[in-house]
């Protein structure tokens, strides 16, 4: 018994920021970002817009696509590393914003693997008779993490005419290795319980390598600090992410395929039977590494990082939604979702698209 994806939706903010825009506010170039990451442009939300706002938009679209009304949803699972507030998380905001009534609502903090964990949790809840319909949504507003001044934001979002102060340019350049990768966006799926055990979610293999948590993290702003946030932390920039890009790359190209092999073995299927690997989009070089590991037709491991950058928990549902819309997910298609990211959480989940809707 697995759950089937009854509808998908995505939402990205209107503001497009190209690599050329970024090159106006830091020492970088379209050529460097394109060849090292595959990102060409990303979206950023307006000031005052949080992850819950994007999540609600994406969820409306997924519910419409599924033909499911708010009163039919039994549980909502939200995944984000950029919640609107330090506490509480966004699940309640999404529940209220969609008018779902007082149903159970979970927040997950698994970063790039957040949606994958959410899908597995929602499937487990449905298959253990906790409800018939679940909404799973991944959403990020990384704009808040960008170390950019108001002048820098105006330069990237405005008409391109404004110059930024020299010290802003130097500061932005110090954080260029991670700031060019990320973008904002949300994706949602409506899951429906199914009694058919050869379709829907077939198996999952989820893992955590807690010893690698320092590879990408925000070291300040937390309960180890007194107070948990202070002007000293802000001055020391400990509220910004620190990232060991090389360390992440090496683990991602090894552990995503490892998890995909494990889930295939668990489900008793051969890797050759997989039609699509919907892999987390952190860097096109990682996606290329995954393709090399499987010696697969590159078309089977698609990429959409060029248009959005790394949208963390938003990535898997956005990519899957786009593939479905493009007619790449057909009745009976076998899909492997795979992700790796901060925590370090990683894993894979196998899904068979139903033969009939
Ligand atoms: O989703 C969360 C998980 N995140 C990931 O999985 C990210 C995985 N890793 C990566 O995507 C890559 O490691 C990065 C794209 C982040 C960085 O690529 P890299 O090839 O590992 O770059 P690096 O940080 O080792 O830097 C190489 C060079 C340095 O210059 P020097 O010292 O060799 O002269 C950097 O200063 O590239 C320079 N550099 C840049 N140059 C222009 C770093 N970032 C930039 C930039 N523009 N944006």
C-alpha cells in the first residue's frame, strides 16, 4: 500500500536575478557561476514575503490540480530551513492560510532533504491510517540569508543603473562561494492514500550523517548562545551560512547514488528500470556526478538548476512538477527521488506513477 501523488504545484517569486546582475554587486561572473554550478538565474521574494507565503501559493495550485478541497486534507507537512520566524515554524501558517481547519501540521528541518523526508512521513501517516489525504510542501526564502545591503538589493533588483559602495562589493564578494547558488521557491504535492501496492510510494531509504553537520550550517543565532541572537553575532556574521562546498560535493555524489541503490534493493527492482531520478539540485556538477555513477542516459537525471538555483526544500517538488507538466512522467513511470544536504540528511524514495489517474 503506497500513497499516490494526486496533484502538484509550484510557485516562485517574480523577481529574476541573473548571474550578470550578481556580477554588479560582487567579484563574480556569469562564466564562473555557469561552469561551476549550472545556475543562470534565480528568483528572490520581496521584502516582507516569507516561506509560508510561497508555500501557500504552491499548495493552492497543488490542491487545484488534485481537485481536492481544503476540508479534505487530513494532515499537512511543511519543510523549510528559512521559516518566517525563529519560532514557531510555518506549518500553522500554511494550515491557517489555506483554511485547512484544525488538522495535524508538522514542520520538518531537514534542509535539502526536507521534502524527501516530508514525502516519506506523509506516506507513513496515510498508510498507517492517520488519514486519506496529505499535503506536503517545501518552501524557501533564502533572500534573508544574503549578506547584501539595501544598495546591493536595489542594484540586483532595480534597473541595473545603481552603483554600490566599495565596502558592500567587498563584503558581498567574501560570501560569493555560497551566495550565488541559492534561490527562492516552493513546491507542493497532494498525496492520496492508495490500496494498490504496486503503485505510489513503494519504498524509502532515509539516512543522517550527523558527524557531517558542520559542512553547511548557520553557526550563530541559536540556543547555544546567550542571548540566542546579539549584535556581536551579527557583527561577526555568525548569522550567515558557512559552507565547505568541496566536502558537500564529495559526499553528495557518493551518498545520493548509495541511497538510490539501497531503495532499489529494498523494493526489489533493478536500477535500469528507473525512468527518472529526481535529484536535489545543489550544483549541476553534483547532478553530473550522479549521472556518471549510474552510467545513465543524462535525460533520466534531469536538471532545472539553471532557472532557480538551489531552492533547498523547494527543489524536489518544483522539479517533479515541471517534469510532470512537460509530459515526462507517464502512467507506470518509475521515479526515484534523491536528496543530500545540511544535517547531513540524505536518502532516496521510489515512486510509481499510477496507471490511471
Ligand atoms: O544545498 C546545500 C548543499 N550545498 C552543496 O551541496 C554545494 C556543493 N558545492 C558546490 O556547489 C561547490 O563547491 C561551489 C560551487 C560552492 C564552489 O565551487 P568550488 O569549485 O568548490 O569553489 P571553491 O570555493 O573551492 O573556490 C574555488 C575558487 C576560489 O578562488 P582561488 O582561491 O582558487 O583563486 C574561490 O575564491 O573559485 C573562487 N570562487 C569564485 N569565483 C567567482 C568561489 N566562488 C566564486 C564565485 N565567483 N561565485
